[in-house]
């Protein structure tokens, strides 16, 4: 007999083999099963064994086994999944300064106007009649049929909410979550769409706020946002992209289409961020109080096989099925739209990749400041004065001097960044603090950075160290030409290229791997060294031309695009005469 087990609780499947808590949920006799059944069971057992120590977040296998489990076990799995998704607050590490993104700020005081009896009746009239009811079982048709009787009570409740009397509102803001499969063969909870059936009165309040907000959405969001906006069509977005693609193709413009797919978009909205965006947009305090109450009093039961199970207390996200949720989501998404537009306006993409600032130009000072702060954060100020000179030398060598190495391998640090790091290294080495006056330094800093054989302490000079670290790229370009990065054009630092040229001896061969202008392939060295004026007259794009290509039909002559001054002409004639005797 084969027995499959599913773990209980919201924790991992199995922490270890000796503390497994589970129940036998299905048994199968391979002698009685069909070949197809035996193959399916063997596949599930094998996958279960391979993934037995993984956490419940990857619950696809459990959901494939749900046909073998008891109803309570299935409910536990579904509850754990959605409680982890909706019941845990999200605290961001950073905050956005919305004032710098150019987001519109409007006068939205009309959104907090009192609810009149006519307005509430209009909300009820606009409610669909035959939609599935919430926990109270009351549909739109019930409100319409009995409005003459219950209307005054509903209007009184709306006015109490307008006065911010939210006592017991949590009882009117409950919902039942129904899972609707998105595919014909769902294999996990990700293949189900959660739809919330909300209490009728709570849904009426959301409907009223949504009807008020809808006419102002055109002012709040940009033209390229069409979803959920009254009067706009989602096909407008497709038409815009289609025409843009055809326009770019017709003009042969290089471009990139970036499609961003947000997983669990509604469920991932942080409430604190949403309220910040609403405040910046100009929504009055009363309206934001209603939104806060709707969010913070929300609770949901997940329906499994027609039966509600444990209650989920919401801590983030927007409920699908709430009339107000799509509009709030679009308002949040306008921030992402503004961020992309700002990046497009700047024309760069400052970011970090593998811990190193990635930019189209030189590293900005704000990025270098983070490196300086990282060095300062490693200074043990509380005990720096208690350390001996030898210990401070060791810490400066192994810690403070090592932090900039990773960045310096690929990027050239500015003079400002190097001076700031040196100031902190000098202060800690001298007195064990983060700052020191020049008079308290016992030895001049250039002597400190000199090798021990020359009377120094052997601390690295960061500028020279950076040049030395980046020399590797010139060496690797020649020794490993099949690397991915060597297939792309690159503009090496002239100092680094010059240091490399004077440090090596080159055998020309067929000239296909030597740089005509930068490498020391001639008896007198590199052209950049013995003909500097001529070298400065060469266009930047032609500096990478190989010896073989340059000597073919004397193409190197066409590379000289600068002014033909007397020194340039003199060095040109010298180079011409030198090349007359060169044969590859």
C-alpha cells in the first residue's frame, strides 16, 4: 500500500523527518489500479519526496494532491495561502517623495460631501440586481424592491458614516472569498481568481464613493491609463502600442518594448502608501478616513466546497469585487507610470547591478556617497581610541581599504570620493576617530601609502589601486577574446590603456588582435606615446581600429579628423615613414 501525507498547520511541510505532523489522506493499492493511475501516483510520490523540505509557499504539489486530502486539510492550505498574502502587513524600506514626480494635485473637496437621500437612492438604483450576495445574503434586487421600507434606515447609516461613526462597521465590512479557476485544469492556487462577495451595506458605501470618484479620474491619471476609467477603452492601449511599433519599424528606430506583469497586483498594495498617494492627490481628510476604515476593518472567509472556514483579517491589498478597488489601484499605478516617465525624461537608468552602481555616464556623487557611508559605517569608533597603532593599521588595511575594491574594478571613482575615503582612513589610522586635523597626523599620507620596502605602511593608494585593478580588462580582452563583454565596443580609460601599453611587449603577427593607435606594437612604442599631437587628432570611434585593418589601404589616414596643425603634420610624416617598412 502507498500512503501520501499532507502536513498540517501554516508552517513548512516538514522541518525534519522526526517532527512530521500529518495525516494519512489517501491510500492506493497498485495491484488494483490502472496503469494510468499507477503512473500518476508514482509521479506525485516522487515529486513529494523531492520537495518534502520546501516551504508551503510553493504549494502547487499540495494542490495537485487535494483530491486525495480531507476537506479540513484543503481548507487549511487555502487559509494559510491567503492569510500569508493578505494578513501580513508590508513595510517598505524606502519612501518616495511624490512632490518630485510631477503628480497632479487637485481640489477634491467634493468627494467628502454629505450623503443625501437622493444620492443614496441613486447608488442603490445603479447596483446590479442579480449579482451574488455577500455574507448577509442581500442582493441588489432586494434593496430595490424594499427601498420604500428600508431606505430611511440605509440613509441614516450613510449619514452616520459621514460623521465618522464607525462603531461596529467591521460587522458590515465582512466578505466571502470565492475561488474561480482561471484555467480548465488548475494545478495550484495561483490558477484561481479570488473574488470577494462583500456585505451589502459595506459594498453600497464603496459603490457610493466609486460613483463620486469616477468623473474625476480623468484628471487624476494620465491618458495612457485606460483600465477601469469611465469613458476610456482598454483597446486604446493596444492600439497605441500597435501604432508605436509600426512607427518605429517604419523609421528603423532601435527600441525596446517592456511588458511589466504585476503578480498579485491587487493583493500587494500597501495601505500606508495608498493613503500617502491619496493625500498628495488632494483628497480631503474625511474621504481618506472612509478609505482607511474600509481597509482596516475588512475581513474575509474563504469558501471551500461551499463552506466558509477561518476568518482572515486584512493587513494589505484591495479586494477584488469591491467597486472602489479598481479606481484605487489605478491611482496607485499612476506613481509607477510617473517613475517610468521620469526615467525616460532623464534618459538614464541609475541602478545597482551586482552591488556596483550602473549608469550610462560617470557615477554620480549620490552613488559615491553611499560608498563613502559604507566605509564610515565600518569604523569601530567606540573602541578605535583603545586600539594600538598596529591594530588600527591592520583594520585600515583589511576593512576600510577593501570596501572600495569591488567598485573600483569596473568604475573609476572621482577625486572627491577618493579624498573622502582617504580622510576617514587617515583619521582612524591616526587617532581612531572619523575626523582629524592635519597637525595630529604623525606621517604624511603619501608616505603611509608607500610600500613597506620604501619606508611606508603598505596601505593602498586608492587611485593607483583603481588603475591597477582595471588593467585586467585590457589583459582579458587579448587573452580571452571569446568572452561576452569583449564582443561589445568599449572605451577604456586612456591612462589605463597607456599603463597597459608600456607594461607589455607585443608580437604583431597578422595584426588582427592589436590596436593600431593604442598598443605599443612599433619599435618606438605606442603611437599615443611618440606622436601625442597626432593621436589627439584621431576620432574617438576610430581608436579601436586594429593594426591589420588600419594598414589595409592606409585606412589609418582617414582616422585623423582633428585640426591639421604643424605638430600634427610633422608627426604624421614621421609615422608615415615608420610604417613604410612594416609588413604583416
